[in-house]
């Protein structure tokens, strides 16, 4: 056992961190791989929970998804599935230590489709309004977001435009032994988040 007393780390990273030195997760992964105790690296794609957090205010107040993602599709992954895998990794360090997993949902769908799912679940029309970068930055600043968060959110969505978020990976399904939750599952399970009552 290492001097720290920690003999296994499960690190919540981000998809592509192993190949992208720009994201801070890359440095953490390298440190764990070279100097840390044995680690399991979880690299999830775009969270379904963004609909209930980053986009919630726009959905509740304006009935719209307003992001600069264009027609880009996203392999949405549910945090509940990622958490389940993390628990499995902690329970079986020998089976998961030293591994890095790309984690996506089972399908890639665009924001237009997300708006359709929300419309059906909420019983009121939700529209997807593709934003241009400059107005989107202004929108987030008016919402009171700090500059660093504005920059990150804008960059993430701009990358989605180019199709970088559309790739699906079977790893999560294989490790969980079942099909991961879909975006439709998340919207159905959490419809109360976007209620106006």
C-alpha cells in the first residue's frame, strides 16, 4: 500500500482527455498513471444532466434550448450510469485498476431531438434555437456566469458543431451488462425539473 494509504483511485475525467493536453484532466490522468496508486479513469461524454442544470433556466423561462451546437449530434451519457460504473470499479479494483474507459450513451442525438423529447414530456412546446457564438457569450454573461465558465461552455458547444460529440462507444454497456440510459430516459425520469408550477 502506498504511503498515502490509498490503494486505488477512480478518477472522473472527460472524453478524449488521454489525447487532449489542453483539458486539465489530461495532466491529472498523466500524474495518476505515472506517480499515483493504481487508477481507473472514467472518461464520460456529454452528460444528459446538462439539461437539468446548465440549460434549465432557459427551458423553464423561455421554452428553448439555446446553445451554439448547430446540427451536431451528441452521445449523451447519464451520470447515474457513470456512477454505477464507478461503484463497480471501487468494488473490484483488480478488474479495473490501470484501465481507462470512454463512456457514452447508446445513441447520438441532436439538440433538435432533445427539444422534441422535452416537448412530449412537458406538454408544452420546447424549441431548439441554434446560437451564434458572440450572442451566446453575451447571453451567458447576462445570466451571471463567470468568465471562465462562459469560455468553457462556449468551447464545448462549438466543438459539438463539428461532430466531435457524436461518437458512441460500447464500453459502458459491456461493463454494466445492460443498455445505458438514453436521453429519452433522462427526460422522462426528470420532467418535474422543467415544470413551471
